[in-house]
């Protein structure tokens, strides 16, 4: 029987009828708003994000104002198509990166060379992050019943394999040159970053009460994931922090030269100048300093499990990994590694934590739980 559009429907007509019916039900309940624009949707999302205690409110707001609202702000959410969102996503990946400029000055942009693979990867990664924010705002409107369907943006996929930048870390000689080229306030901040592997935001909020020199442990009350984590201090880190901590135990002690707190972007220019003075090219960020700390520990034969725990990546598995491993636990992990190798390497992370030197007895892991070997740096007094 052929579909006539009224009594007999094909699949597409049935979908449209169902969407119309659900739209009417939601309108009768006062939930959906057919005239909801993307600007209104993202504003409601930001209000909800603030109420939930989101930690990246300023960055999310900047992303929306700079990349989402100019192209899609006045569009109705119910009228958005997958093609429009995909076009916005691709245009952002092909556009040059924005440079920092004054609020009243002309907007500056960085050109992307055609043969610059790293530049293209970075722009696509930025486009993916913007798409994530846009989808989060639209999904919030859908969950709240403001729009009848999420099909249009659910079909848009991000660029694949663009979130893995080139892995880089500093050698001991480069780290020493960088530390000695920093001004006094940045000198302390960079040194603590190299000796602890903490993030920039964690360092700026570090208080003397968080440093337990007797136990050799640094406590991060609120890490990136929102939970606390503990960093095992090396011998050199304990010695340096013993001289760097201030008198007030409840206030941050890693301050700028004028006594103010380090802000969100205050480290960029001083660190860039220090890299240029130290002959480090390309310039590094605090994330590279974090990688450098982990690389130094790995070169000192510190087990990968302990490094990951220090980084806060597997905090939920701390008790399982640091405790003695029984024969059955080791055998289970070895079997799991063999099974995982036939599937996907991304699923075999836990199995790879067990090195050949750790398979025989629990005493090996117990002995390795001592304080890792210090990172040797020539620190300027």
C-alpha cells in the first residue's frame, strides 16, 4: 500500500508526525519554545553551569562569545541543521588563530601555513572544543524540554585524531637553563613545577598547610577533576619547599613579585621571555614542565603506576596499585594484557602497569614505594 501522507505513512512521514505531536505536547506543558535562539540557549546553559559550580566559566564564556554567537547566535535552535553546524565547525578549523589584542584595538590573527601540519591539527582541536561547548549548550536545552529534538547536532562528528600534540619534555640541561633565566618570582614557580609536576592552577593556590615535609607529601585539595590528590615529594623538592613556604599557613605562598596572586594568564609572557633568554625553542608551557617531571621519574625507574597516581590519573586505584600484589592478581593482570593486545591497546592500560620486574613478588613493589630519586637540577640561590 502506497503512503498517502494522512492515513498511510512512510517512515519519514511518521517521524515528522511524531515530532509534531511531541512538539504540541511540550508546548501545552509550557516546556518547549520554538522561537528559542542559540543565544538564549547558551545563556541558559551558562546559568546552569554557574549554578553547578563549573570551574571553566570564564573560558567557556569566551569560547561562546568568540566562536559560537557570531555565526549561530541569532539562529533558532529548532531550525538548526546538521549542515549549518558542520559548516561552522569546518570554517572555524580553517580560520586563522586569534592573537591576544586590546579590547579597543583591531583583532589580530595568526596565519596558518598550508604545509604546517601541527598548525592544522591545533586549529582542528580548537574547533572540536568549540563544538563540544556548543553541543553541551544545545543538549541542555533539549534536556530541559526547550527543543523537540537533538538530531541535528548529534549527527555532527568532531575531527578525529587531533587531540594528541607532539609529546615534549625538557632535558636536565634545558630545565637548568630555564630555571636560571627566570625572574625571581617565576623562578620559584617554575622550580616547584619541575620538582612536583603540579599544574599551574594548582601551584598558584598552594598553601604551606598543604605541604607536609615530615611525610614528604604535597596535598592538592582540589585538582582538575574536582577531587583531592597527593604528590610524593622527592628529596630535592622537600628541601626547596622547606625554604619557599611562607609564614601564613592558610594563604598561598607562591606569589608574584608585587605580592599579588598569579592569575590565569600572568605566566605566559614571563615564561616566553625566559625561554627566549634560555635558548629554548619552541617555547614551553607549564604542561611541558609537568611532563618533564614525569619523564625524569620514569628515567629514574619509578614505576609507571606511581607516576600516574602522582598525576592524579588513577586516584581511584591508589589502594589497589600501592598495596602488595598477590600471585593471583599478577596472573589476572597478565592474562588481561594478553587478551587486550588482541583487541585495542587503549584498554590495556592497567595491564601495562605491571613490568617484568614486578611480576614475581610483592616485595618489589613495596620497595619501589619509597621516595623516588630526586631530579637533579642546578638551582640558582
